C-alpha cells in the first residue's frame, strides 16, 4: 500500500496534542494522525447507518468495488455487487420495455 502526501489544517490545540503524544510515544506526528484515523474508521465501520451510506455510494456509482470492500468486508461487498448487477439488469430491461 503506497502513501500519499496530504496537506490539511488542524486547530492549534490538536496539533500541540499530536506533538506531545508523538514525543511521549517516541514516534512522529504522522503516526499519531494515522493511528487516530485507523481508530476512527474501526469505530465508524461498526455503525450500520454509515455502512448503509457507503453501500448507497457504491450503488450510485460514486465509489468502486475496492473502496466498498475496504469498508464492509469482502463477503458483504460481493453480496452488494451481485445485487447491483441484478438491479442494473432490471433497469436495462425496464428501459427496453419502455421503448416498445
């Protein structure tokens, strides 16, 4: 998994806390932020409403299968993918029937 440089602004108090945590844990600010994001995603991925919203993004073609899989897991992502295929085929059939 590659890395990408990201530039963003943080409130001063968060930056100070990150720097103190980095010093205490003998790591760096980047590792502190990465760990905080990992913990955030672990927590939010247990939220059914969040996962439903991610599935909706996939069904609306706003995210790809690989992104869906990262959030909901391979098995659930494959089930959603199969459902999407059926829905897409149904939409195509409805369009054909409308043209008759």
